[in-house]
């Protein structure tokens, strides 16, 4: 008579052994044995690629030269190295205006040059461009400061004034003079009429002053202050490399009124115009009661015979406010005789006749808002009757700081130039892109978009146990920490994903996530670490889903008695607790083979940590620190085949090195004695923000791909592929380089299922622009090459999925579950094994059985398939034809397989028949 040993439900499966400590396998509380991670978001059988877009700023936008701005938006685009300010003047005396661009930061470093584009009959182009070394430059002015007939250039560079004096040999890199004045803005002109240009300087947190030119050039001696002390400079803190701190507010301007030089400045919430005489004395200023003026220009706009004044006003970057035309007349300037100009985030104003009709157009240069860097600047047209056309001409610009009118070519009309600073969105509120795989690979238009806020990490798991993968997006909110919305868990289902169908996790600057049944409760838990945040949060799963109201909070800093979360970035300059405050990506794995998942928590300053799993839960008291400088991410695998996971850590930077971005990949070799600092390998890297491990050349050894995010000088650089050698040997001698663009995410998957593991790489920025392309490198017998690449549009991704598909031990396609032992009646023989399971696309289940005379002997017993061999496996319902029985104690094990880790079988019942 046939009997059945049946296992069904959570309690029956939970007492079994989950391979690799349950890193990618668990039984849900509803009794479904399943894999945890999914890489097929739509359940169509093809692995998808999720690029976690973070930012869409372009930090090296071109300067725009509008050739006929009143009638067309056609323009010339001139490359920059992160432009911030500009000036025009005829430097070489050939009759054409030349353009000098002050470059601040190229998105990687501030050790940049200024660009000089020389005018010509054909206009401005790279054909006639030279460079001068002026790092971190934020201001520029042109003038003949020593009266020798050659135009010179002054720059604001690294908090000082740098002057290049021109000779008959032009400008030389080594011939510069430095004046120790912390200038924020400068303007040049012959203020005292002595034939030498002078420099009008806004001094940071000081009083504006004029540096007088003379036969010896500019000098700090006898500099004269303009008005009273300036208000304390308003600085905007940086959140990304290209967004360096800068000072907002008014710009010094030199204007002519009534045939006399006047110096504009904002003072006491009014616009002051100080007249200057040849004796270098200021006259009684013209004062116009107008607050928040940032720039001024003067000229006869309507050809009336009277000079008018235009004041650009900005008190807020986001609201429409009024800049003003103060109309000149016999009675002077009066608020009664002024016209409002609607502007947003006004930065500069200039006047000029752009179409040759004798009337001067008003150009208002507009900067960024709190939402967009890419905005528009405005041209207001006047009539001879003194009216302003109701609709301005609108021209695209990008956080523009300066508007310039110049004649740089032989065209009849002058050109309008905007010095752009940053393109794109401000807050990083861009969507992550999941490109959907298919038989034809990947295409630009086949994707799912998941709204995020400067997101950096993602994971796909079936959190609500409905058979469909859900997508967790970790939002760092790096660009706008004050608006941090938490992280988003998008629910999947047969109808796909919807932006509004999500759970919000109350995270703070979330950067890394880890998922697993950490407590062995049958519910998935989520650990989240955040940048500039000493608090590790664990959201525990339960019958009502993730408990977002009562997460476990682990304070990593032992000296921090209490932590009050705030939506602000912690400054790196405050070193207290910083070694616990800057975690990035995490990894959950069973490093000590005790069946519990441990948590690797990176720290880009100081030590990284492993929090050991167990019945007590996670705590800093049960942790080990690893001396891997600048650790930022990790993967694990059994690289040596000794049965223990090795830990591979990517290093962000090495603070002790002069070239700190020349970092390392650290391999901690696993074993019964745990990880040791004297038993590790270090491999060269350049800011290794992501790792992925696979057997790319099909030689049976695992290889390590390492992204390269930054070299300190370049962002477009080679990533590293370290080839595994026998015995777990990895060396710089066995390395292939693949050219990428600030790569910081990687996934190793055989996307086209041809037997060769392909490689998807997230490129953070391309040639200084976050709007670029990420890559799919297609593998084959000849390996990877730039000729076999699919490019997919992305916006500054900072990551992908930080868990590799496949079995963490060897990256194989199967996860293994071992049942608890069962004692059958003496003399019983197993006749068949079968199971109930939902077999999702490209997944499978197979089984083996082992027997022994005692329970303890089962551990040493060999696994058998239906023919009694260790190589064979049972299919569902298959008879045990030649199974060798060594006793009445039995166990079964299941292999839950999935192509590319895309989906999962869902096993709900296992039946072992015996007689």
C-alpha cells in the first residue's frame, strides 16, 4: 500500500535548509517556497535592465551664440569646460569681438582653463580658440589695465584675482599676476578716464572696491571702496561635483549716465549709482529705491535723447517678479515713470540694438529655478513711442549667468551670447528606466519608467507574495534633501506598474538596500542605509506588509546617544562620527555559514561593517569592522570553491593617497576563521562604485567586473574586468579594460540566451553631461568589444540592481532547498516524488533524494536521482526506479531554477510516495 510523506504550508517548509542562508530563497508565510530576486519585471521570460537614473544635469553646457535672436532660435554652440561667466572685447585689434569664458568646474574637477574664442569673418568657432590656466574661475573682465594698447584679462580664480597681461606675443600661460582679493564678481572699464582700465570688484563679505589701473597694471595700493560694507554673501551648498558653492546677488556694473561713468551696486535695499570724476572721487550717488537688484544697464532705449536705466530684480528663483525700466527725462528718474518687466530668476541685463532699427532691445538673462536649470532668457522690444511689446522673445538658456552682445563675425547684426552654467533639472526628480528585454534585444522605446528622486539603488522582489515582482527604488534626494520623499515600492501585477500604485518607505537619503527574510518569519524584510545618515533602518515584513511605522533603527555611531533625523546633508567638514555617517550600498549574505543572513554595510569614510545575523537580530554590538578604505559596494561568491563565501568590496577612494580616486577592489577570502586583513587581495580600481561577478569566458572560473566612476581628472575612462585564474587567483596582469563613461552600475546576464554572459553598464555621465547612454556589451566567443554594444538613453544613473542574478555561490541558475529529515517505517522504499508548483516563464523545479540508516548519517549520504546516480534529478511525478535505499531516514532537496534569475517557480506542496 502506497503511503505519502507530504510537506505543505509555511511550518512544514520553514524547518528545512535554505541554500546560502536563504540569500535568494525563502518560504513565504502563506507557504510558497520561492526565489527572492527577480530580473524579469513583466514575466514574459526575458531579463530586463533597470537603470536607476539620478540626475539629468549637464555640467559642461555649451555657450549659446544666437546669430539673429529677434527672428530665429538658430545658434552657434561653443564647447566649455563648465562655464560660469563671460566677457567680450576686441583682444587682438582685428575689429571682431572675442569671447572669454570663465570655466568653473567640468563635472570632475575645478582645475580647468579659461577659453578664449577669437572672432573672425566667419564668427566664433573652436578653430580659433586658446586656453589659459585659471582654476575654479567665477568671473572675468577685459581691459587694458596697463595702458600699453593691448587688452588684458582679469579673472576671479580660487578666491583671488588673476590677471593675464597681453603683449605683442599674445597671452602666455606662465605670465599671470595674482592679487589677494577674494572677489566674487568683477567688471572692467576706464573709470577715471586716464587711459588705463580699472577693475570694479565685489568682495566676498567685504566692501566693494575699485582697483586702479596704471602703467604698472592693477594694484592693491590705493584701492578705493564703493559705498558701505556689502551684505553677507549668500552661498548655495554643493551636492554634486559640478555644482560648486557660489555667491548670489548683485553684480558690479560700470554704466554711463549723462556722459559720466557711474558704478552700480546694491546697497541698503536700493540701487546705487556712484558717479566718478577724474580725481577718483565719488560724487553724490543716484539712488533708486528698488530692492533685490542684481544687475543694471543704462542707455537710450527708444532714441528719445534721454538715457534710461534697466534694473534686473531677483528675490526668489521661483516666482515671477518685476524687473524695471526707469525712463529717463528732464526731471530725472522717478518710480512714477517706470515699466515693469515680468522675469523669473533674473541674473543679468544688457542693452543693444539687435536689429539695426535704432532702438535698443533689453535682454534679461534668467538663471535656474528651484526646479529647472534649463529655462529661458528674454528679449524685450521697445517702440519709439516708449512702449514695450507685450510678449518678449524667449530663448533657451541653462542657468545662465551672463548675457553679452557682441560683433564676432561679418554679419550685419550683432550676436547675443548666453553663458550657460548647468542644464536639466535641479532636484534630481527623474525616473528610473527599466528597459524590457525581448527576442530582439533592447530598444530605446520599450521601457517602463519609475518616478524617483535622485535614486541610486533598486531591487525587484515579490514583496506581497502575489507571484509578481515589485520594484523598490531607493531615493537619495541628493540634489534636494529638504524635499526627500522617502523611497518608493512600486507594486507589480498582471496589469503592470503604475506610478501611483506604490508604498512609500520613510527613508532619509536612502542609498543602499538589502532584502531577505532576516528573522525567518516568512516575510521579506528590507534594510536601508542612507548617505549622510548614521541610522540603519530595517523595515520588517508582516501580515499587513512592510511595517513603515515602526522600523528597527540601528544607530551606527557608538558616540551618538540620540539621533534626530533632518532633511539636510551632513557637511563632510564636521568629522565627528563621519566614519559611521556615510554608508552607501549594502549586501545581505551568509558569510559564516550559520544559516542566517549577515549584512555588509559600506562606509566611504573609514571602516565598513558586517552585522552578523542570528536569532538576536542585527546590532552594532554583534558586528565586525573591515579596514577597506572607502568601501562603497560589495558582492560575494565562492571564488575558490572551498564552500565559504568570499567578500569582494569596491573602494570609492583611499583618503591616505595623494591620488585618492585611485582606489582598490578588496577580496576578503572566506573560511572557517572568518575574514582577516592579512588574508585579502587588493586590485587596482578607479572609484569602484559597482561590481558584478560572472564566468564571462566560460572557463569555469568566476570573473570580476569593476566599474570606474572617477579618476579625479576624468570621468570617461576604462572599467576593469579581472579574469579568474585557477586557485582563486586575481591579478592586474589578467585584466581587460572596457571604455565606459563614469560607470557606476553593472549587471551580468545572458540577455540573448546564447550561452555567453553579457554585461549591462550604467554610465553616470558622458563627456560632462548626465544625459547620455548606458551600454549593453554583448559577449561571444571573441569576448567583448566596442563594436558589439547597444546604447540606451539614461539620465545620470548612480546604480542598477545591486544583487547579481543566480546562485550567489557560483552564479549558477539554481537555488537549493533541503527538507527536514523524515523517518519512514522500517523497510519502506520511496517510489515517487511530486510537487505542486506554479512554473513561471523559463523556470523549473527538480528534485533529488537521499537516505540513511540514522538521522545523523543523512548529512554524509549522497543525493540521488531516479536512476540512483548523483547526476540525475527527478522531474515532477517521476518514479524512483533505481533509488538506492540505505535506511528509513530520508530527505529531499529541490532545485528551483530560473533562466537569468528572471522569475521563480512557486512551490506549495511536495509529496514523497513510498511503500
